């Protein structure tokens, strides 16, 4: 087995290889002046199990790079190609919400048909029940819930776990259960990518508590910002925002802090300064 770091996940790939005590190589990736990719394996892959590690943050380039890398590994005679995609983009587009829309998640699945196996962390499975509905290969769906639960247990006291919408129950409720606490789930209505409204339940006591908001993804941050604004009026001790995948589009991190979040915490499925929870161990166990 060789672990290969694609451009978006070199740090994570290195630490996976180190923990597994197997070789690590960086994929050679450049761009021609017109923007086209140049990609090369500067080491032999024939007959080997090639593990490509690439998160799909800023998905246009990262996705295409990984598609080219997977196809090239097979062309060069790799025995097996495993994709380790810590953050699997496009999974929220799992339905045609309006007639004529592109079903992006299924197309992404087809682009990777050449690979033998997919390992990912907390994919946004909502309308799909299983990853295989989009990815026709062996799949392993890992979850960072226990890691986030340990973080909460270690760092917060007198806390209340809040999920900003019903889709976040897998994370907010899942994590609360692991540490024997209860979670409050809110209702969200999304009007556009940047406009959401969240309804807070009556009778929930927030005053004096550390409120820990938990979701799988913070993208534009508008979901969490809405909740932070509402909770702030209810006099909590402090508000913390936790997520698996910190996409932080359009300065979402700064906006969240400005709205009143005391601290924002993410896992390292996407490299960011808020990374406090390391997922490399989860991936290592899945690869063993
Ligand atoms: C969707 O249901 C997800 O669980 C997140 O709530 C959503 O992706 C967050 O997006 P944003 O940060 O753009 O509001």
C-alpha cells in the first residue's frame, strides 16, 4: 500500500502514512499557463494498492485532480485504487429540487467509477440512505462523532447541545447520546444559499449555559449565524460552534465570530485554523 497526498490533503496523507508505517508520496501536480492540469506519479504504482487522499474543498480543482489521479493510477497498472475523501462535496445535491436540475452527487459518483473503494467521513447523507446510491464501488462511511463527543466532554461544562436543523440530528443527537446528554433540534427554512431562518423551540432554557451548536458542515455559516443571533438574546454563558467539515466559504469563520460565537471548532477533514480534532486515526483504522 502507498499513501499519496493530492494537493488539498498532503498533511493528512502524511500523518496517515506515518501511523500505518507505509510509504508516502506527493502527487506531482502543476498547471499549464491556460489552467489545464499536468499530473504525474513520480514513482512506480504498477501492481500496488494506491491510496489517494484528497478532500473536495474548493471542489472544481480538487475534484478534477482526483479524477485524473484515479484514472492515471489505473492506466499505470495499479492493482487497487482507494479514494480517501475526508470531505465529500456535492452530497447535498441529492435531489432535483426544481425541474431540470443537475443531480450532481450521482455525476460525481460516476466520475470515480474507475476506483475500487471509497472511504469518507460523515458524508451528508440525507435523502440517500447509503453512499452506494451514488458511488457504485465498495464504500466505507466513517464518522467523527466520537471524536467530537470527546472534545465536548473534555472542554465544556454545563452545556446544551443544539442542532440547527433536522438534518443535523445524526451529528447533534448522535454526539449528545455518546456522552449521555440531550440535544435540542431546531427547525430551519432555507430560502437561498445565503438566506436561512431558524425557529427556536419554546421552553428551552439557555440562560447561563454553554451552548454548543453542532452540524456536519459550516459552509457560508448562515445556518449557524442565525442560531447564534437568536441564542445570544437568551443570555447564554457562551456559544460554541462545532462541525465536522469547516468549508467556511465567504469568510464564514470571521462572520460567525462577529455574530457572537466564542469559538469555532472543526475537524481536519478540511485544513483550517479552526481544526482541533484530528481524524487521521479513523482513516488509519479503516485502511488497516
Ligand atoms: C445542511 O443541511 C447542513 O447540515 C448544514 O446545515 C449546511 O450545509 C450549512 O450550510 P451554511 O453554513 O451555508 O448555512
